[in-house]
């Protein structure tokens, strides 16, 4: 969708926000599969969302929000394409795509099809003529409804760069056209980018990079739903299975991550009786099956295995940190990602002591992606606290608090810093 999140448009009505977030990517997928013009369809969906925010609070939410939005967006397309300038654009696109022009003009009362075209649109956003970075940025916009700032935070990339990638991606799709339906080979070749996008959408939902809420459950649910769909198509693919297992195991902890006032609760302090045993059982079963299949082991399977070890510990002190460390060492060989190094540094500290964890963390000092990232400073603060250097830990927590746009994380990190300041005072 164009810049501006559903939450920004709607305000405080959480029920409407949730309905629009769920329906928006589905409606966009429906229109794109019919009319093959991504940017025009995206604009029409945005106008339909705006109409909903103006009408639903007073008139009530319709029984079928997706059908309502599809009808309104389709009418917006019809209005646009009935102008002379729009007609010329439509005819030029129809010639380029060899698509009958009579199909391009939508009827005003067309409702949504029975099928869900969201998965199709997900793969279309990963068009091979786009760079991987543009594929990810465009898909996060279309499916997560994320703002440019949120995408930039998820990708550790400047906001201006993300805006340029999205703009170029739309231009490229407009120039090469949209092929539908996709062939089996197209699904296979774009799978890794699709999985990475779903992973990022889930992460943004599980630990929101900005705003007042730590968890955005509408994003985690959509990521899990889409990943289930991909898994249904490719049940034997170990990485698809691993990603679904990782999401389920991570999401199982959601209810225990925040206090009633929305404050962040770290893993070691969570009430594990609030973890979803259903999610844990399904996730453990999936990753056990994937790892036992004899196929190649990738990063999502290894991350899921780490999450499973955490999930199976009844108490924090029961955690098998040595097994987690062995998994992190394999993971780092599979994927050289600074976030993985952060996790390994914490694990090394738990197994071998905080000094060795800090030594490993020092390797990231020159990584530009991490220099201003709050997680880097938060992990350093944690390890310094473990090592007994409370003054340095306090400073690192303060840096981390200033570097994040997430209100719950800001409050938690500021509180940790203040607590260390109090403990450093003479009795």
C-alpha cells in the first residue's frame, strides 16, 4: 500500500484496524490478479481503505470487509480507467501484455473470488527482474502494510534507500508486466526471497520496531497464515517447514512477553505457564520432522531448533545452553548475519562467561549496520551487567534506549539503566 499505515488512518478503533490489516493484502491480490496493474490497483485499495475509515465508524463494519473493500476498490479503478488519459494507459498496457482490453475495465459490482490470491501476489512481488532488496521491500509494503520507516528498521537500511527501492520496483513491474498464473518453476526460483520476506513480516509483528505496542499480532498471524499456505504447497521443503516451526515456537511466547500495562518482560522473567503449549507442540513436531528428513539443513531449521530448546525448558535454569551454542555455531556458518552473532554472543556468555561473550561482540564494532542498532547496545549492556561493570552497562542501556523507536523497549531499557544507577550508589 502507499505510505501511511492502516493504524494511522483509523486511529483508536482496534477492531476496524485489525479487519483492514487482514483484508488489505487480500483485496490487493484480488485486483492485481484480475487487472495486472500493480500500482493502479494499490492506489485503488488505498482509496477503499480511506473510505472504510470514514464510513465504518458511523455506519458499522460490514459483515464481509473484504468484499466491501473489493467492490469499492474496483469502482475506483473503473472511475480512473474511464478517463481519456487512463484509457490510453490501459490500452498501451493491454498491448504490451497481450491482454484483451475488454477485461481491463472492471465492472462496478464484481465481488471477490472464492480463492485467496494473496500467495500469488506474494510471489509476484518477488519478480526476477527486481533486485532481492527491492523484492523484499515491495512485499513488506504490499503484505505487511508497513511504512517505509518500519521496513527500513526491519532491513537495517536507511529510510531513503527503502523508498527508492519501492519506487523502482513499481516502475519495473509496470514496464515488464505481470504474468499470471505463475508456473511451478517460478514458485521454486522465488522461494528463498519469499521465505525471507515472511520472516521479516513476522519479526516486525513479534517485536514492533516503532510505536506504543511491542507485539502487532495482525502481522504475526498473517505471516503464519501465508507460511502455512506455502508449507501446504511444499510440505517436503525443510526450510519452509523450519520457518513455520520457528514462527509457531516464537509466537507461543507472545502472551508472556508483556505485562498488563504493556511493559516488556524478558525471556528469563516470563511466566512460562502462559506459553502456548499447542504452538510449542506443533512447532517441535515440525522441526523434529524437518531435521530428521535427511535433507539439507538451512538457517530457518537451525533457528527453529534453538527456539525449540528454549521452549522445552520448564524454567530458565533448565535451558540447555551448550546445545544452543552448538546450534548457533552451525547457524553462523550457514548465514553470516550480525543478528545471529548477537545471539551467539549471549549464548557464549551463558556457557563460557560474559568476558568471552563481550570479546565476540567486539567483532561487530565496525559493522555499520549495527553501530546505531539498539539490539547491539542492549546485548552489550546485558553482558557488561553480567560481568559486573555496572557503569558501562548503564551507558549501553541508555544508548540502546535512545536508538529504538519502540516505546515498550525504550521504557524497559531506560528502567534497566536507572536500576543499575541505583545499585551503583553507595549504601
